[in-house]
C-alpha cells in the first residue's frame, strides 16, 4: 500500500474522530456523519479492497488509469472530506439537538400516522411491482408518466416513514418485524442501496425519538439487511434486472429473491462477492482518470458548469424545457467525453463529482463550503422536534447515503423531503386547530 493511499486513509480516520469527539454519543444521528461514513466506504474501503489483485482484476474502472493517479485522487477527495468536516464543526452543530419530550412524541405519532402513510405508499408500491414505478428502468422526467415520477420521488421516503410511524405507535418490540417487512418491500424493487438506506433511516429516527433499538436488535437488523442485499445480488446475477422492470408482482419478486439467496450462496461464474463490492464501491477511479488526463496537458472545464448542473433540480412544472438542456446538467458525462475517459459506469460520488471543473485546492475549498452549509442546515433541523423536521431528517439521510449519485441527485432526493415536509406541516396545523377547538368547545348543559 502506497504512502499516498495510507495518508488518504489517515485523513478519513481523522475526520471520523473529529466528528465523534465533538458530537459525542449522538454523532451517528447526524446526516453529515452518514455522509462521511459513505465517503469512507467509497474512497477508503474500496481502495483497500483494490490492493488485492483478485479484486483489481474485476474492476473495469481501473483499466487505462495508472494506480498513482487513483491514489492521488483518494488523497485529494479525503482531504476535501476532512475540510468539509472541519468547516461543519466550526458552525457548532452540537449546540442544537432538541430533546424528544412526551408531548412531542405524541404529536409526531398523531401526524405521522402509519396508516395514512401506508395508504399513500401503497399505490406507489403497486406501480413499482408492476414495472411502472420506482426502478422501472425509465429515467425520471424523461417522458415518464407522472405516477412513475411520483414513485421515484417518494417511494423510498414513504416506506421509511411508514415503518417509523408503525414502530413509534406500537413500541420498540416491533422493530425487527417492521424492518423485515420494510426490507422485503424495498428488495422487491430490485435495488440494494435503498434497503441499506431505509434501515439506517428507521434506526436513526427511532433513536431520535427515544426508541433506540437494543444492541441485539441492531446486530440482527444488520444481518437481515445483509441477507436482503445478497438476495438481490444473487437474483440479478442469475437472471439480470428484467424481472424488476417488468409487471411481475410482489409475490413473484419475493419468490425470486428467495432463490437469489441460494444463488449468492452457491456462487456464479465470474467475480466473487468481495470483488463485486470492490468494483461497485470504487469512488476514486473517476477522479483519478481526470487527474491523469490533466497531467497530460488537458485543461479543466469551466467552473461555470457547476451551478448550471444544479438546475436539474428545478421542477419540470416550473421549467418545462429543462430536458432540452440536459447536456449541461450531466457533469460526469461531460467530463468523460472531455477528458477521454472510457464510457463505463464510473462512480464520481459526492466528493469527486466536480473533479473535472475544479483544481484539487479549489475542490477542497468547495467541499469546505458545503460542510459549512450542512452545519447551518443541521442547526436549524435539530432546533426542534417536530413531525416536519423528522421528515426532513429522513430525506437528508436518504440524500447523503445516496453518496454515489453526486450533489445534484442528492439535492433532488432532499427536494422530495421538502415537499412532503410541507404537506406534513399543513396536516400538523390542521390537527392542532381541531384539538384546540375540541378543548374550547363548551360542555353540554344538563
């Protein structure tokens, strides 16, 4: 392992230790902590796995890129995440963490009624299992039906909130049965990441509400999540993604996932699970390829494209002609074309998304700015314990754990949470007014 890579890993460890020291026992409830943990996986764990030749041999992202540039990219991106943490901590986020009192928990249970959330989630689930909803194979907004767009925007968030509302109403003893149901519903959509994300969201929301699962529940939850991920991996390795894009129904998908576990256990021709993980989590090669191209004399792209890329988050209702400008709102594709990278499924990730537009020093400063903004946002988010703020917390966790998607898509996930938080806030106001009217209503005369 090179000195450059060891230094990058040291920077990642330092970032985690700083967060743990300043935020104390509550550090794992913070979206920024989850963001940094995701960076450690994509920039650190993947780099360690790639030191094994049997893993490197199956990572197509490494072809044509010298290892020295990949290690340099890991160092730059790790320095950027450390700068993000430092700027985040300068905002003193630890000063804001509202306690969940009994009145607050009752208000949340009343507004985030799991029955209403389940009713809202059910049509999105039906669309998904009919191949017309989440993970339907149709790009969001690219001529997709409105119902498909709604499923893409809200399915993952609503599943997590429904599970949370159910456990909040019925008690912590229902955590594992609820997690199993949640994982099955998500696994049947055919994507592994949402299974992990919603498990984290459920645990964090419960902990925030004073219902932190016990140690054995957490260990069992981790094992169940791994089983669900392996089931999806095995089924996709054996049959591809067609089942999850077709009108196959929940029962057929659940049966296929059961077979997927045996496929994953028996193994398939090709890379093993560890080698697949090394390639699947490679968040350094994209920036490494750009650094290599720059070293050969290719100038960087203009930073002007960075704010333009965020226009993808403007709703199509407000900007109907948005799709006509899609070329400038896809930075990775632009960077691959401009820097001569292979046309494969690179994972730029949150920290490496704009590596082709900013020099290493400016990229570190840009990430530091984002860290300060995250700190300011978290201080407002945790200032009070309310239903709307819990919805925002859930969407923030979903956004940061979608690390591989990059900043524009992460903001799009958070935008969905904002929309739902507004609806929840309106419901909270209506219910509060009804409660006040009921209290003020004069007693009947005898």
